[in-house]
C-alpha cells in the first residue's frame, strides 16, 4: 500500500476530461480521489487502484493493466471456445454423410446434413437473447459463462465425440441419431450462444468505464484477433485429424475447452463482476462503456430500438449467402479434389477468416482514410450495398465452379481442385467488413442506452438466426436440385453430383443477395438510416454531464493527453463524422465475432 498526496487536487481544470487510458502509477497522481481505491487512511490498493461507483451505489475496483491482470484468462477461454466451435462446425457435413467413416455414421444425405446444421446455427444465434437476459437480470456475466460452458457446451461436445464410435451408453449396433440431435440442436448451440452473448462484454467490463475507456477499444482488437486465430487453427487441425480418427478429432475440443474453463475459474478473484440488474429493473446500465441511463434527449428525439432492428435486418440477404459456407459450399467442395492431396473443403474455409483480417486492414488503413481525407462519408446504406454486392460476386464464382466441375467430369471423369473455392471464401470475408461489421456498429451506437445489449442480441439474430431459418426453408423447397437421376440425395460422389442441379440453388441465392443490394441503394433507405444515426448521436451528447472534472497541480503532458476525448467531444466528433465524413471508423466483426476499431492515420 502507498499514499497519494493530498495536494494533488489543489487546482481544478474545468471542463477538461481525464485521459481514458490510465494504466501507470504516474497517471494515478492526477486521478481525483473519488476514482481511487483508498482505505480510510488514504492508502491505495496497488493491485486494483481504480474505483468506480455506479448509479445504484455499487463499487467496483480495477487494475491498472486489466489485460495482464485478468483479461488474458478471458481471451484464452474465447480462443479455445472458437477453436472448438469452428473445428466441429466445419466438419459436421462430412461427418454426418459418412465421409470420415463409411461404416459408422448418421447415413444422412447432403441436404439432410445441411438442414440439420442450419437449424443448429439458427438455435445458436437465437440463444444470445436468453444469455443476455440471464446475465443482465439474474446471474451476472461470470456465472452465465460458467452455466453455458458446464451445463451445455461441454456436455454437447462430449455427446458429439461419444457418437463417433460404438459404445455401451449410446449403442453398439446403430448410430444414435436422437442422441446426436440432442447435442447438435440443443446442448452445443445453447452453450455457444450463451457464452458468445456475454464473454466479450465481461472482458470489456474489466476496464474502468471512464478512466480506461480508450483501452476498451484495444481490448476488442485483441478479442477479434483471438477469435480469428482460434477459428483458423480449428478449421485446419480438426479436419486434418478427422481424416485419421474422427473420435480423436472431436475429443481434442472437449479437452482444450475444459482446460480453458478451469483456467478461467482459477482467476475468479481477479474479475470485476457487475451486479445484475435484477427482475424488477426496467433499465440495464452499460457500465463497460460508461453510458449513463439518463443520457440527454436532444430536441425531444430519442434513439428507437425498432429503427435499429430494421437497420440490422437490411443485411439479412448477405447473411443468407454467408450461411452457405458450412453447408452448400461444403457440398460442392466434397466432390472436388483435395489441394496438395490432403487439404479439403473444410480447411479451405479458413480463407474467410484470413480475408476478414486482410480486407479489414486494407479498408481501415487505406480505403476509409482516403475517403476521409477527401471529406467523403460512406453512408451505412452504401456499406451494406457494397457488402451484398461482394457477396453476389462470391455466388457468381460458385456458379463458375459448378460449370468447371461438370465440364471436367464430362471431359475426363476427373475432379476440379478444391483450391478453386478459395476466391469465393475470400469474397465472403471481404463482404463481412462492409455488411456484418457495420451492422454491429449501428446496433451499438444507434440503440437506446438501456437497450444496447438487447439490440446487439437482435443483430446476432439477424446475422445467423433469421438467415439460417431462411436457408432451412430454401433447402426444403429446393431439395430436388440436390438429387441424382435416381432421386437419391446422396451426392457426395462426383458421379451423383454431376446429375444434380446445384447451380439452380446458387441462382436463387444470387437473386436474394442482389435484392439486398437494390434495397440498400434506394435513396429513401439511405436517408432514413442517416436520420436514425444522427438522432442517436445527438442524444448521446447529453451524457456529457457524467464526465469527471480533474483536479491536479499541473496540466497533463502531451503524451498523456494525446488522442483522448471526453464523452461530449466524442459525441460532437461523431455528429461531425455523420455529416461530413471525417474521422472515419471501421468496426469489423464476423459471425459471432468481436469488434475491431481503428482511427485512420492522418
């Protein structure tokens, strides 16, 4: 323990907000006492020196470097959770149709497997509503994560792994389809949906909502990178291991996730656990970003959840295309020759994650800054339209591959190399930068302060839930296009696939995504979106009264203050950005992926 001198609050700098990156002992010298974790003798807790008191009087203490103090444990959990999710997710079609084991499988057709996976995805993207309400109203973030992992996620993976081989409790004569459906449609998607609804919020809440507000953005960068790392490794390792032993492949995620959650629990005493609002609460405070419940209402106009929901729905056409990655793209890739003799369709999917990183870096570092230098603001409607147009290009590429597959089989009886699918996945990833990431940004920035969590949950539903349901309906209506001449849905062999008419299904997808382009290009739609964003930006400026005044002996150095803004200035800059196109930002998020932001270089 050490003592902070009383004379540090001699001078008050009216209207000057304190920097939002307090992480050093030197900066503590300028922090007002009301934000320091002091005992009655004036001694400072060096482990968790920062203090925050919410509107209900709850007190929370924070470390100077949350990343090394507690957040790294949350990132490890997310890394291995994404590894587990994508490893299983991208191999289910081949597993259910018998590609990994001819003698022991569910004996499903390609469309049956695709429909089951689409339904599982729909459940996973609907559950965040449940996870958000459970965390905000009853259990809190920490306990909700544990419930999701221990009660649903781990049992689901264990049941999937157990189904890969005959055993005494699932049966030795026949593949237990009912037990497998329990895992795929209930345990596993509920587990992953519950965790994804809470884990990124829990990580962001480890940072002081005012004094470390800018560090939250850095956390989301790290969170985003961890997600992509887990996805890439899972998409490579699990499919490769599955070729040798599907049992071993599905046991690996169970073991790693178990180790991750045990490490997570070991850090229990280090976490900031926000008290849930409770059953009687009418509003939920967004403590992770320091938003006040009584944010000002400018000119009688308030952000409206219904408007935000409509904006999120504008990217559903693109997400219908995105949902084809683990289903229709896998069906197509299953009849293509492995790249380098061992890299198959499930592994090619990692190109999507790579594309998100590469495209996102290019857009945030060059494209948006170039527009900003010319005072050009790319409207949200245009971003959605660009993303959908790129998705349309991905479908056109898939149609080209269809033509190549049929032509190659007719000419030589051979197969086209699966590496030809890589450009399609790359286009999908590039489209996400403009569609999905922008929707996440709008869901957070344009929603009412007391409904941001619910708005983000609805956005997830538009990203995966509704598109998966639409895909499921399309599969049912178009199943005859996935049959050979004998009416069989088993088209995993090139001979049978050549008799099917999968290209017709891709044409339907093309029409859907082009409809999304047309709607987002309508001037009325673009103007309406802009009005919603401006209304939310003006309303957010009313929270300036929550900015703390700083009392200190002398002004902070340029290094300490560089790049920092208070809530009022930040709101004013956002309004200017909406009108003039300056200070462009990109928020990159993939399906169930975390937020990334970057301020362009001048």
